[in-house]
């Protein structure tokens, strides 16, 4: 995926689903269920059980409307192995070797930052968008404050974002939100997929409503 395409997808879809699970098969089922429900940007965290296999199998199973990314990419080796497994975009918790290697490989990167200096550093360093993490520390008010000096930076809050908070972040200027356990719940650990489908519909409803506003 090209960087411009990824940024366009973020602005259009407004939702990054984050899968992090203790059970590899359950994590794969979670990814495929989210894809079936219409979520097109799905991140598999590398601290998921057998994460690279989950990424590889998911990337082979979904159609071209779904882009599988790798998250919690910390080291250069993480970035290399994630791309080899089939990830077409990368999410990092912070600056570091994983960020630098992903940029060098021309992979779109949603790069973690919290402070104004970090946001500038990842943006000028080649990030496609800024992962505001952990967003729960400052909430929508903090994002609104950050956008005063940086109105053109694409921010994606991640961390503690439920459906209600997602709407507030959109009002504060987020281009998208990244959602883990409030969306995935216990599905990546073997939990109920029917409940997962309901949560997916709820989040998609919020994102689509905000996109129309």
C-alpha cells in the first residue's frame, strides 16, 4: 500500500481495528469477522500469540478491500518480519528502530507520539499519520489543543477509545480512531463472535455518522 493511499483510507474509513490475543486461532477468527463486518483497516499486534502466522493467514484470506497491518512494531527486525508475513502497513508505539525500518521499506506508518515534539518528529520522519498514544491520558481536549499549532497533522487517537469517546475525538479533529479491546473484547482470546459483530456495527455506525457530518 502506498503512503498516500493509506492516509486516504484513514480519512475515509475512520477506524483502525486492533487485534491482540492470547489465542492465535481466535485472533485469526476475530480478524476475519471484523473484515466480514466491513472494517477495512485491521492491525494485528505483534504481541498476539503467533502473530506473524495470524498476519500471514489473514492477509491471504481477506479480499483487496481489507488491509492487514502489524502493530507494536518496536525493532527493525519487527518491521522486516511483519512485512515478510504480509503486513502492508505498520503501527509503532513510539519512535525507534521499528519506525525507521518501516519508513526505509516505504511502508505506511501510523507512528506513536504523545507530546508536540514527538508528533513533529514522527511526521517529519516519514509517518503517514500520528498515533496519539496513549490518548486516554489527555482525552479529546488534549487532541484539540494539539491541533491548534498542528492543524494539518493527521492524528489517530489510540488507547481507551470506546464508541462514545470516538465521537468526541472526531469532534476534536481526529482523522480516525484506533480501537482495541472496546471493539475486539474477548474475541481474540476465544470469546463470542456474535458480540464482536454487534460491537463492530456500533463502531462503524459512529464512524459513518461522523463522516457524513
